[in-house]
C-alpha cells in the first residue's frame, strides 16, 4: 500500500528525532512492501521564521489532506528565543493548539510503559516497580482551559488575568467512550481523574463518565482526584490501566508518568479524531538545550510512528515489528544518554549511543 504522510519536523530536537522515525518507517516499507510518501509541513518556530505565523491555513489544509501526520516537537527557549517576544497567539505552541483544534483531534493517547531493561533508569524504588507497569493516559485534547476564553486586563487598578475552563457533555462523552473502548482491549479498568471536590466542570465530567460506563459493564470504573492521582503515579503506578482525564490534568500527569518510565524520551503519543487520521508526536518538548548535539532519544518518535501504523493504517504486524525492534535494541544494551542507568556501577554493562545510531540500530532489527 501507499501512504501519504505529512511531516512536521518542527524546532529544537524535532528534525533529528523525526529523521530517525522516517528511517524506521522506510525500513518497514522495504520489508513489508509499502511506500510512505512524505511532505514537509511547517509549524511552530520554523513556520514563524518562514511565514511570520506559527501555522498557516495552507499548512492546516495540507495536514488535513494526508493519511496521517508525524511530528517532532515545536518551541524554543522561552527566555532567549525571539519567538517568545511575540503575542501569545503568535508563539510556536499556538500553532500546535490550532492544528489540534482545526483537525478535531480530541483524543490523545499517551502510553506509559516500563520496559524491563529500563528498570535501572526508573527513579522509583524496586519494590514499587514490582513487575513493572503499563498505563495508557487518555487525555482530552481540544477542550478545557487551553481553549477557553482568556483575557489579561486592568480591573479596578490591578492587572488581572482570566482563563476559562469549559466542557460540554458531548465533549466529555466522546473522550470517555474512547477511554472505555481502549480499556476493553487492555486490562479493563478506567481511572477517571478529576477535581470534582472543587470544580463544576469536573462534577459534570464525573456524571457523564458514569453514564458512559453503563454501556461497558465489563470495564471497572474508579474515580480519582487529580492531586491524589499525581501521588499514586509515584506511589503505586501498577494500579493504573487507562487514566481518563481532561486536557490540563492529562498534560501534567503524562509528563509525570513518562518520568517513571525512565525518561520523557520514551513516551509516544497519538492524537485522533473521529476518522482514521491521526497526528503522531513524542510527548516531550523540543529540548533546545540539546538540539543539534546528536544525543536526543528518538525512541518516543519511533514509537509514535508505530502508533501511526497501528491506528491510522491498521498495520498491526508492522507496528508490532517496530515495537519489537525497540525492545531488542534495549535488550542488547544500547541506550541514549537519558536512559542510561542511574547507578555508576551499572553503566559499564550498557553502551551509550547517539540519536542517529539508535535509529540505525532499531531500523536494522526490523525483519519479518
Ligand atoms: C504537550 C505539550 C503541549 C500541550 C504544549 C506545547 C502546548 O506540553 O503536548 O503535552 O500542553 O499540550
Ligand atoms: Mg505537555
């Protein structure tokens, strides 16, 4: 089959990590007889430099015309980059939010899984890790605080800023259904995370999630307050299967969950709408401090490409092959700097490799 893939390399480490994911996709193409056609699309700082805005209408249309979009990362160092002297709606992040909203990518899946080989990179105690953990964060991506009305103005002589958190029942229902559908294919447990002891939006969230749960009697539902959830992720991550939550809580909890898997460089993500289209990106940022050094971990981007094969193209065997290749390379002891063992004594047992070498190794382990 032939697939049209939009590529948003973006800023910082984005181009380096996307290059490795393409390498792996091309290897999949050669092995399984597919052809991936790529077209570069500008977004973020790279788009600001070229066009003055973080995302043009033309770029949105181009992304929409593809079967899927693979993305690196966008943004720069907020204290030094000229992009952050622009008004907030012209900064790199605004491009990403606009793309998610324009393409109606309401369902964001972020799998946080601890590879056995990365136990040594996990900051949690051995007795907490146990046999490891495997959670799927299902984050609502096009509503809530990040898309509500916001204003900064003087009120009664005081500078005042206001952000608005809005959810309607339909927005909650569609993401809840996705959460339960995914749980059905996993360990059949949904932890819905909210702040229902304070927020009206959370109380509606809880009510609608309970309604949806009635159609999934085989899936266990529990509710958890977000502050408690932040604690439970480091106290007992094994208890989680699917974590279903709204936009900002999911943003925060997914960074936390990624760290307990060893590194944010391991956390892939898929942003989906009601069609087969998806935007696939690592959950980490553009890491401008290490950009161009050839040391960034490309695994999250490679695993995001695997999610693209699975969710947008229905190529399960190919997706399995990518995931197996990642596992093989980790088993063989290859590590980028962020997933090196913490204990000095254990460093000798593994080999530190750079971004391109990691991509070559993973591509090289793909075979039928
Ligand atoms: C993420 C990022 C984005 C978000 C930023 C860059 C707008 O942190 O994908 O988690 O908050 O969604
Ligand atoms: Mg984030």
